[in-house]
């Protein structure tokens, strides 16, 4: 939760499966995903001990049932992937997901309002989603979509998320022009300090990619390649 010390120092080169698995949000956000696909990623998350499965809101209830009696949490998205939903829509989407079993919400901030320097609007919607999540002790991650922002906008978004007491900032939806970069992860980490989480997502497909992101400051990795990554670790 917010206020915890998320990040102390870069990892060793020889990360173990036990160290890697809790970093991974095992992600399936493709629109063509089926119920069987969701059940499969839930089984994989159980097997390898991933932090969460990250699914679209429609699948939250199914994933929660599949992961009952498991430490693996259900993560879902709000205002995804454009960030241009009405505030009431984002809050409603998050609230319904929380009621049906989600315990982590990855919300896309209003990118247009950030570009227009309407910081009050950007902060207000983060505060509203955080308020919806708190009764469930749920984590809120704010997706910045860094590929659409300049450096000043990235820094300003980080500070707004931190002031609104979100738990993480996150680089990307995976549906933008490009995903996470080491430079962006390092920038986000420098902006939020050690007390917030930083989630890198989009284009992370190998163990080397994961290590690079963690070394830059990421404390969570969103990837659809979690099984491939974990099985490439020798231990």
C-alpha cells in the first residue's frame, strides 16, 4: 500500500524464480480472450506464484472464482486503454470490479487533460478511484501511457499520482505507440522516490527485459510472457 518502501536497490544479476514470480502481473487484455484463456492464465499464476492475473473487467468474477483460496490477486483495468472515459465511468468500473473480486486497479489517467495542464481534473479522478479502492484495501496503479507524454508531463503525472496517494505509477497500457523503456522506468522511479511502486508494462518478453526494468526501478512487471520468463530461469 502507499507509504510502504517499495524499492531499495537494484537486484542481483542472478535473480531466482522465487524473486521474480511476485513481480509479475500475468496479463491477458486481448479483446479476443475467451473464458478458457482466462482459466488458463489463472492456473499458470497459481502454479508459478505470480502477483496477479490482470484481465479486462468482464472477466474479473471468473478470475476471482478460479483463484479462490490462492494468494494470487485479481487485477483489472479502468478507463482502458484511452483514459478518456467519464470520471463517473472510471469510478463505476473500478467499484464493480472490486465488488466482484478485483484487488488491484490499473486506471488510465486522462491523457488529454494532462496535456491541457488541467491538473485538478487529473488529480480528481485519481483521488476518486483511490477512494473507491480503499474500503477493499485494494492497490491502485495509475497508467501514464508514457509514449504519449513528454518528460515534463511524465514528471507532473507522477507527482499528481503520488499526491493522490495512488500506490503505483505504471508506464503503459500495452496498446500505445510503444511500451515500457528503461529510461522511462528510471524517470518514474526518480520522480516518486522509494515509497511508491513503479510498474513497467508493454513489450517485456524476456528475462533480460525484466531484469533491465527492475534494475531501473520497477517493482512490478506487466507481461503476457510471464510463463516464458519464469521458465527461462535456471533454478
